[in-house]
C-alpha cells in the first residue's frame, strides 16, 4: 500500500496532466454537441411558450420532433396546393374533390406504382421550379 502511495506521489504531475486532458476533451466534446444541437434548432422554428422564461437548449431540443412534424405537414400542404393549382390552371372546370379521397378503389397497387413512375420526371420539374422560385 505504501508503494502505491509513493508511486502516486511521484506521478502526481502526470496524473494532473491526464486529468486536464480529460477535462479539455470533455469540454471540447460538449462544445461540439452544443454546436450540433444549435444547428438542429436552426432548421426548425421552436416557439417560445413564455417570453419571461426562455427555453434552455435542452428544452428547445425536446420540442424538435413536434415542431419538425408540423414543419413537414405545412410544407407538404404547400407543395400539394401548388400542384393542384397547376392542374386547375390547365383545367379550371375540373373538380379536384375526388383527389382528396385517395386512389380509386378499382386500381391495383401495381397500377398506382406505374403512374407514380410515369409522373416522377414531372414531379422533379415541379420541385425544381419551386426550389428556384
């Protein structure tokens, strides 16, 4: 036991150096984690519930899944509306109500997959036009 104490005493400087390296490494990792978390938060708008007590970084991160889902829903609705508006611009008398019901019941999944394949290039051009707008 005495030998261990002597060994530790002799290596106090090295132990201190290792502890500092670990502490610096932990701080660096925490800083990187904060930067990554902030990047996620910057992608999604997090509403502040109470202006007097702003949310902490962790509190905001807990709201990301809910806010991201809302973002995806709003964005999808905008794209679908845009495409339906394009359709109406070519065929203004056409009723689009049936499209809200989904695929016709007498169509097979294979037929629908084929239609999706056929319209993919058109969908790509629409998305590109939205990106460049």
